[in-house]
């Protein structure tokens, strides 16, 4: 959906773009968890300023706030196979919520927010099914997707909501948004795979940063050891 929106609109915010705004979104989660509605709305507005559309998390996790900020907005609810959706979510969550992730990303500006973001996303996903972090979740929670659908339907007026399957292509989407049908095939990008690939790229870059850190520390220790052993020669 994010790929199609970028084709027919000026700019669209999606999960990978959101990494640039992680700090703001984390603060929005914290404000909402603290019950500070005013601050939450200000932060969500700041995170979405300049965009004509959003897709995926975390914007979809702030539907109530977005509807309050932009009451005339049009919302597209994509229907997906719930089992395939859960499998992709479970796979991605396992990649982004290991306990050591916060430690290894701590030295990296910007990315140090990603573990907190992933944790909030995991909490929100479980809350949709009435679960908590202390609740033993069954292996498959397909009901979470339907709970999300019901939440969206309860927040968005029917005239502003389009429910569609991506297999329907451009026609219903363009008609709903009032834009011409593009002269190109409807994108079939797998956003879950793209997110997983992005997570892999991030982890590889983090590994590279730590290799650099250990190399620098090792070189410093070696130089210090060499200078100490050769202090008499230097005199």
C-alpha cells in the first residue's frame, strides 16, 4: 500500500521513513502511556507534518489521534489473510525485540530509538487482542488483525473509509481518493519482506559499527602497550 500511495500522491510516510522520526514517535507513545493527551496530539502532529499520507506503524497505532487532528482524512483499510499477516508480524517481531538490541544500538544516534519503538509496537499489537506482556500468547493470534479492523471502523466515518484487497488494483483506490489511474501496474511489493530486509541491513550496519569500535579500542590499547614497553628507548 505504501508503494501505491507514493505513486499517486506527493509523499507518503511508511515504516522505513519513520526511523528518521523515531524519537518523536517514542515520545508520543510515552505521552499517551502517561495519559497526556495534549502532548500526544502535538507530537503526532509534529511527526506527520508535511506528509499527505501514512502507512504501517507507528501512525496506524495512533488512529484516534490522527482522526482528531485530521477529521476529514480518508482512510484505506487493507484486507489481508490473517494467518499470513500474523506469520510476518511474528517473524519481524522476533528480529526486532531481542533483549540485547538496546545495548548494541546505544552508541548509534537515531537508531538507538529503534528497540524502544519495537517494544511499543509489540505492546500495542498485544493490546489489540486484550493481552499484556505477562500474558502467555498463543502461537497464532489472527484475532489481532480483526481487532484492528474493528477499531478502525469504529473511528472512521463510513464515507471516509475504503476497505479493499490489494488484488483489486488501482481502480477502487483511485476512485476513492479522486485521482487518475496511473498508467503502470499496481505495485506488488511485500512490505513485510521489505521491513525484514531493512532490519537485516540495520543489524549488519550495527555489526560494522561495533567492529569499528572494537578495532579503535584495540588499536589504542596496542599503542599504549607499545609506548609503555618502549618508554626507556624513547628517553
